[in-house]
């Protein structure tokens, strides 16, 4: 089954978009577990074969983070499958990466402000963690939005931050949505990455700065992701359940 896993946590789901594992990141308790959380972009075009591959990977619960205007129940195939438990909890009302709706002067500040707006929706964060806390011990939970970059990236940051994954790896997990593993790792570690490319990687650098600014803002305000979740009044039982699902804490 693990033959689906590629370098950089990527899953070989050909008809999917930006489908990646949260397992395999270092934490104080050992690596994050595989087959517990999978992040994804749009699921609309998933083939029957890839849906079955995800089911075999362990996915039986799906959290759709899109807004009502994106017709989640109609466009997510998991909502119609009898073997999947599907829930829609809108984290933000629109796809920030949709070119048609992008601001004329979209930049990192716009994205960071949008992400922090998501994080100020404390009631939504409580709903998300209440849902994730219901996972069965062997359940793999897939969460997705439209592109798997923005709303999905914010939730991934919270999950990895709760597991005390390093700041560097949290940035990398986010940035893998925008460039190859070798480029992202090279840029983060100062080992090159962009040296063999004809064009500079301005987009991925800007995106790394965006998520770094958001993460640093959360930590500066609350001390840690755990402190942020506690400030949102996420119950300790839900926090403990979600963290225990990802790591041996």
C-alpha cells in the first residue's frame, strides 16, 4: 500500500490535485504517522480507481473546507460515497487561488491577511477540531479545499504545529504546493534548489514568506499553535484526540 507514497509526502493519485501525506515529519515524539491525515486540492475529477486507492490508503473521512458558493456537496465525490463520512465546514468563502477572483495587486500581504482572517474565525476552528477529534483510531482523514493551497494549507499548519513539527518543515509542507521538493528544500536549506533553473522561484519564495509570517504571528500572539487553539476555546479533549491521532504524544 505504501507504494503510493512518493518523495516529499506526495501520493500517486494521478486524477487528483496536490494530494499529500502529513505523515513522516519529525516531532518530539517521533515522526508523524502515515495514514492519519491527507491534504488535497480539488477532488472533483478523482477517478473511480483513485477513489479506491485512497480508500485502500485508509481514507474514510473527508473534511471539505470550501464555501457554500463552491457547491461542495455537488462537486466532491466523497459526499456521495456510502463508505466515506463527508463533512463541509467552510473555512473561508472563496478560493483565494482562483485567477478570476484574484485582486489586481495580489501579494503576500493580501494572502497573509486572508489567512489570519480564517484564524480569527474561532467558532469555525472549534467545529473543525471537533470533527477531526471524532476520527477512529485507524482512520485516515482527508481534508481539502479547491486548490489545496490556502485553506488546506492553513489547517495543515495548525495540525503540524500542534504536533510540534519544526517551523522549517511547516513552511516546507506549505511550499510543496508551489514547486518541486528539491527546489523547496534547496531554498529552505540554502543548498541550491533554484541554481539549475532558468527562472528565479519568486512565487515559491513569496509563498514561503507568507506562511512564515502567519505562523510567526500565531506564535508571537499565543506562544504556540497549542496556545492558539486553547485561546479559541477548543476543548482539551479535542486537542488531545487530534494530536494523538497524528503522533504518539
